[in-house]
């Protein structure tokens, strides 16, 4: 796991170190470990918003995180008739503001996502053992993009409603 995390950080660092900073979608594409997230964002019609939105925070599940979902979950969400449900799941991973790990207190805070209805709030905790978002662990934090920040997480977070 540590080697994979280092690989993600190196790939993302190379993308953000260029003269013209990459947006969130370009950063994710450059890493090569977010293919499912990118495909899902495109299917949900959110890729443009992630590329063009400003001051966003994205808690980005890796391909491994999507693969850990129950069998058939991703395929079901990617069906055209489930576009709204997919958009709800993905928007649950995005904050309408830039939140860096050094801005977190040493306790749990609740932050509102861009999800339009239902369960819209994430519990973010910072402790000596790291940062968690709901039940997901942040495995790489504070990856800068031209329009926000990406935090890599090890689970796909599913809203209650």
C-alpha cells in the first residue's frame, strides 16, 4: 500500500509541478489510478464541473476503492438510467471550497458537500494516525490543482440518501 501511495504522489506531483498547473480532472488523469472516477464523472456529466469549477476539494477514491464495492455496484451506477444516483454519489465526494489538511483541527468537523439533497455532510477527522472522511482514510493529502485540491481516499463514500 505504501508503494502505491508513493506512486500516486509522484505521478500527481509531476502533474502539478508544471508551469501551467493542471485542473482537478487533468491531475486525476495524469495519476493513472483514477480511471473509474474519471469514467464515472464523465457518465454523470460532472467532469466539466470538476475541470472548470473553482476552489473545490475532491476526496478522490482510487480504482482499487471502486473495485472494493460489492460486485455489480459500479456497473449499475454507470447505466444511463442511474445517472442521477451516480451524480449524487460523486458529488458527495466534493466540497464547494478548498480544504487543506493543515486547516483541520485535531477533532471531527462536519463539512457540506456539493450534493444537492439528502445526506450532504461528511465527517472529517484529523488525529495523530491521519485523516479520515466518513469511513475512508486519506492516503495522500493536499495535491494541488489549478482549481482546488485533491485528497486521495481508500474507499468510495456512499451517502445515506
